[in-house]
């Protein structure tokens, strides 16, 4: 995280989501915890409005909206964490999952491949293998007697 906002989410160098843009909701969790599950709100939902965030540049926002379109509801990305009995650990887990999802979604697309011409040797090998395969097929069905009578 960043010194001036310890509750913010560091997405990448130069991109930090401040705590004021995060929306937290807490509820009762299923899973381990015995009777404590029924009394403590340890499940965490972390919401982040990707579409309206001033923390993301236009380019990063467009990339994130395109790559996360299946996970967004009205432009908001929601991360749920309820694996742990502790609300604090679930908060940390949700914050890290949000950072990872945004890192993946805002990654620059890979450089496009520039097609290259096949080498002369590869062309020769391909044609030689086609010639060999054709010769094998030509030998099929010539067992010494004519089968078309």
C-alpha cells in the first residue's frame, strides 16, 4: 500500500485506489467457525466502481471495463471473501483479490506478431515431405493383382 493511504489498494506503480473509493459490506459467513459463524459478520464484500473511478486513467479504465465486462454490475466490480473466520483476514484477502483482478484487467495487450516469411529450407522440407507422402499413397492398392475386375 502507500504511506499516505494505508487502506488504499496498490494496483501497479503510479496507480493506487484510495480507501474512499472502496465500498465494504459485511455479512455472516458460511463455513468454519462453529457457533461464532452465527454471530459475527466475518464475510466481506468489497465493491469498486470501475466505470466512475477518478483514480484510473481513461486508457486503464477502458481496458478494465473491456476485460472485466463479465464480472461488472453497473460498472462496479465486487469481490467477496469469506474463507477465514476473521473479518480482518477476509478484508485483506478481498483487497488483494481486487488488486490482482485490476492488475490483470489493466495489463497492456501483448505486442502483435509480425508474420515472417518461411525460410527456403523450411519450404524445401515441406515440399519434400509432401512428395514422400504422395509416393507412399501411390503405392497403396498395388498388391500385384488388379482389384477392379
